[in-house]
């Protein structure tokens, strides 16, 4: 009986053997897994080490030596005042360009201005140096600093006003970043800008924002550097280990219809500017040591302003990069000693090592964004009354794009917590991830280790006008 059952089962097994064999072959056929590209660019480690404190200090000293750089100071002197300062900055950009085979196009962007704090028509002149991208020259990232300085009386255009930290340090940073990054070529363009008229009413930034629109630039990010050299706070803290990055949450350029959309779908904490700030922090965490980027979720310091605001008003992503511990005795002050306290923005209050560190932060951020693909456009999201969340986006035209990475985080998280590489596609569905409980975004991934900033869906997070 046992023998007959065994024979019967063997016969059935032999009859099924082709199917079993075929199934085994299919199961063993290797499936090529999708492989995410490298998430780091080794060149950025070199760039992070490149800025030189001695060159920054020399540039700051040169700017201090012009006596005052007040917007209303003498424009014609060769040694003193705003005119001498901006001509020296232009000549320095031209010298840097000569050393890289004329890789920088140096321009003056100016306008005659009158208004608040400028009672008589005055020419306000910005100096910019454009390092054109080789594949996507209209896509632009900008690093700016402010030329002008002031003392206690904002209308005093003649008194000694060295403006060493505020803001010769920012202009020196832009010059040094140009020296470092002009040794490389990028897919997108980098603009190094020395802006005028900041203390009198943010005039220079408004001019450059308008100029960018006239030139048809797609401004991906503006890094406004305003005071990057002081490490001694009025609160007694002395530290060269932290930096603040300020950014708007809700776009100031938002239209009423866009505000209504955001009200129901979210995005109060996800403007393009805010995601640029998050991107800067992620780059610092990867490529720099001994520097903690503090994301300040506010446009600027309480009740104060800076030259990134005009760009935000023009709908262009912009952030402010600056020291963490401010010393108000050294800001907007006549030079004097009063009750044993030294007042004035003199060069002794500048730490060149710290200025070099923050210049490096700018340089790796500019380089990474200029090497990375264009941030995705037309990012949309859907999934209401569903267990799944669906994202779509327009494919990037960048030659370096290799795919896309999707991001998500809890609505209470301040930074992107989770991400997943999804390949060279234009849509992705999060199965069983309810749209109501998370925030989502998409970034373009390059074949060189660089990723664009994350783009939040809809107008609330868009980088370019759509």
C-alpha cells in the first residue's frame, strides 16, 4: 500500500516537474535593484577648507580705510567715501576674473534714487560679478553683502564710519567666495553682489531684484550676508561655533488666491526661502565641522530688516546669514568710549577665522546648488479622503539630473526627517501614508552627488513663478 502511494506521488511530481522547474528559474532570475546615486560631492570638502582668513581681513581693512561708506558720502573721491569703495570692489572682482581667464562678468547695476533717508536724488550703485553656468546660465544663485556703513545718526554721511563687521565682512565674504569658486565650472550661474543703500532703505537689493527679473534670471536662492565676523555677544557669550539663518515662512509675495490655497493645504513653514535655509543646514552638517547652523524661523531679527527682504518681495527665495551673538555696542554707533564701554564698528571686533568659516558655508551652498539640477517645478499633491498620498512634478531640464528624492515629515517637525530615492520618474505614490498627517516635498538629484533644495507642493513652496 505504501509502495503504491509513493509511486503515484512520484508520477504526479514528474508530470508537474516542468512547471516547478520553470517557477524555480523565474524565482532565481536576478532583479536589478534601483540604486540611488552618491549623496556627497567630494569637491565640497575642499571648498569648505578654501577661504583664507588673512585675505578676508585684508579686504575688510581696505574697506575700513575708506573712512565712511555712507550711501550719501562723497562719490568722486579716490580715497574716501562710497565712490572709492565701490570702485575698489569692482577692480577687485576684475582682478579675480583675470586670474580665472575672464570667467567673471563684472557689472554696475545702478539707479538714481530719492526717498526715505535719501532726500536728494542720489545714484545708488551695486557691483556684481556673474560666473555664468555652462548649461543653465539663466538659473542663478546669489551671494550678497552690503557696501554702505553708518554711525548713530543714519543721515550722517561724513563722520568716521568704518563698518568693519556691518558690513565690510559680508562684502569681503563675497569677494573671497568668488576667489574660491572661480576655480570651478558650474551648471547654473553664481552672482557675487556688493549692494549699496542698505542702511538708507534696502535700495540696492530692490534694484538687483528688479534687474534679475529684467534679465530673465530664474533666481533659485539669495544668500544675504549681513555681519559674519563678530563672535563676542553683548550677552557675554563668545563663540565661533554657531551661525543663524533667517528665512520667511509664508511668502510675502503671496497673492490672495495663493493664500487661500495655502490656508487649506498647508505650507506656512515651507516657502522656498525656508527650504533653502534647511538645505544650507544639511550641507553644513555634511561638509563642515564645528559649525552649528541655527535655523531661525523668522524673516529677520525682531523688528529689524535686511537686504534679503527686497528679493522676497519680488518673489525670489532669499535668506539672511549672520553671526549668532550680536554686539549692539558695535552696531550703528559713533566711535567713542562712554562709561568705560567702547562703541563703534571697528576692525578689532572682527574675527577673521569666523568670517572664513561663514564664507565657507556660503561657498559650499552656492556650489552645491549651482552643480545640482534645477529644483522641480509644478509640484502637486493629492490624497484627500484616501489612505495614499500622490505627488507629481515636472521633469527637470538639467543635464545632470539622474532622478528624484521624495521627502516627508511630521507636521510638527522643523526639518525634513524622512526621504526616499524614487528614480527618474515624475510621480510617486506613498501607499498607506495619510496626507493629513504629514508634510511632503520633492528634490531633484544630480549625478554628481548634489541635490536641489526640497520643493513643497503648490505655490506656497514653488521656487520659480509657474
